[in-house]
C-alpha cells in the first residue's frame, strides 16, 4: 500500500501530529471460536493468512508514517490477543493493566502486563477492577474518556484516575454493537474527537457536547463498519476504507485519512484501533 504524505508545512492542522509508539500482536492464532460481541459469528470461516496479511499492511502504514511499532508475542489459545488496545492503558509511562470481563479473554491480561513490565515503562500495575484497557479508556489531551455499559466496570474509572492522576470522564454505552468506547468514539488530536451519538446515553451525549462542541458526528452507516475504531497521530488518521462518509468528513477538517482493509479482523468485532495500543511515555 502506498501512503501519500502531504508536506507538513502546507497542510492545515499538521502541526498537531506527534510521533507515536505502538504495541501490536500478530494474529497468528486468530479465529472466531466463541461469540462475545454482536459482530462475532462462529459459523463464518476466518482466513488466518489473510488476517495476517491485512494486519501486516496496518503495521507497515505505521512504520511508513514514522511511528515505532513494538510487538508482543501471540499466545496459542488466545485468538483475540491481536486486539492489543484491550491489553492496558498506558499514560506518562505508567501502565494500568486489563482485567477482562469474559473468561475466554481473561489470560490476555496477565500476558500483556508481563510484557509491559519488561518493556521499560515506569510502572505496570495489575487492575483490581474489570476493565478492557484502551478499548474503554481513550486519552484526549489531559483527560481520559472512559466507557462503561458492557465491559468495563465504573469502579475501574476511579481506579485508573487514582493510579494515573488524570481526570477520568465516564461515558455510558447503550448499543451492544458498540460494546467498547473505541468502537463509538475516535480521538483525532488533543482537543478533537469524533463519535456516533446513537451509541451513548442521553447524559453522556450531553457531556460530549459540552466537552467537545466541535466534534465530528459520524453517521450510523460509518459507525456500523467500525469507522470510528481509528488511530490518529494528530493529522494522519488510519481507519477502515469502508467508512467513506467519515473519510470525507476528516478531509474537510484538514486531517489526512488513510484507508485500510481489515475485513478478516472485523469478523472478531475489531478494526484499526483494536489492533493498536499506544505506549505513552
């Protein structure tokens, strides 16, 4: 895949871009052998070779953009380990480990925590409360937006705030298709988000309107292809190529959208962001 990088001196908003450090896990053992979200169907076959090829294309995009990509070894029997975002939340060099809601994924938490403890971070702390890492925790500037309703326990929001020392804002998800916050909301830069209003409770929509009056509001169609499960470095936004309306909205706002095909990993209920854990030093 060829990426066209626009000159940073002439592109509006490109000064928001920062080089990132990501953690990813190759989907060598990916399969849909159980169903724990509405996207998963155990009767639909998965092409593992294609899943790996698509994942490699995503990794190469990050490398071509100048970002660092660290790899965690996949573990046999943990097919969802490819969704690295769920493995932890890392802020200021401190990792808050994941404690998964479903027993099928429980072993992923210790696997990610062990890797993070060996990776040179300032600390890596085991969670006492159920949370699924950056699936339900998204960092926007000095704030942490925190999802609940399907996976992460609200008590984990308080636990994360005490550990990380950043304000944590609770947002309630109400549509089971958007079971994690990162399926319904994308962080574009330190001041801007995009989200699908229909995924949130009335009170949470009001909070989002107050905090982000200039947010991009995604359509139901783009949300339904997990278009908001995107990764932004502040200027370049990597997302599924199927979210054509959202891609147009991003261009209108001065971002550089980069479409990618992750159709095999979509079968597990994930897309670009699910595959990407940011290690913030």
